[in-house]
C-alpha cells in the first residue's frame, strides 16, 4: 500500500529556517499536503501542492516537490516559537478520497 | 463559523462498555471520515462516508461502526471497546467537487479515548 515517511524530530533556533522532509511511495499521488498540529488541537491545513508543480510559496512557507524522487519538503523561513508543533505530510492519490499521512515531525523552536 | 465538532473531547471508559463519539459539521459537506492517531503511526483512516447512507471501510475498521443518517452527522460507535482502541480520534469532512479538485479536509479538534 501507500506509505509516507518523515523524520520524527527537528530542533531549530528562533529566526533560523526549518526544513521538514517527507518521502512517499504512491506514484499516482495527485495532491500533497502539509498539516500542522499544535498541542491539544486538531490538524490545520498549512498548504498543499499539486503533483504537476515543483514549488509553491506562501508567505514564510515554501513547499518543494521532487516527483521523480517522490520527495516533498516544507521550509519555514524565520521560524518562530509559535511554529513549534507537529507537522504532518500527507498525500492523496488519483481517485482516492482518503489521505495517507506520515507519522509527523515534531518541530521544536528554541528561543 | 464553519467547523467540525466532536464530543466528547476526552473519555475514559472500561473494556466492553459501548460508547459513541459524535461528529457534526456545518459546512454541508458530502464526505466525512474518521481517523485514529497513534504515536509513530500518523493518522489512519477508520471509516468514511461519501454521502448520506453511504459508508465504507478505511484502513483500520475492525472494532468500529459508523452511521450516516443525516448529512451533517457521522458518529463513531465502539460496541465493545478494548484497550488497543485507546487513541486520539479525529473526524474530518470535505466537499465533494469531484475528481481533479482538491477537496480540502477540515478536521475536528479530536477526542482522546482511554479504554481501561
């Protein structure tokens, strides 16, 4: 079946850039997503990218997609303490409604 | 305010005692879904519903039931809960604008269930 993998933990200093990486196996992935989960809260969609795009930028967020290597990354510029959360990568293949999630990357931002 | 609500937010129960977690959305979404979140495993889909009276199994349906009698509600039923169903549960909904559209899923705040 489809699989999505992420590293479990990332620690950065406030003001630095954070890069969270994700790999997936489904070659039919149509949409790829980044969700943010703050402590005690549900998942909040941060951004998504269509599979025919290489890059998408949205304010401090930059998503890079390497479809050949099935690699997705999320770069957060000027990381703030409020960015501390768990970030989930997810993908959805053609014709599927369900999302396949990675296990989440816990981002810790140190002052 | 457009939202997905779940109740209860926290529940501690004992093995075998039937329980229901409610989910309601006010966005007139056709698609609704239940996920469970476990450490190191991300979110896994339990059941989903494409519309009223249409439900289907996700990746981990064993031990769960759902119903979709109304468009806005999608309760998750555990007939005989067991400790391995201790988890964080999320309900989600999305519009159905057909294939080729990104039908963003909106998530509820989560229900933390502990089965003793």
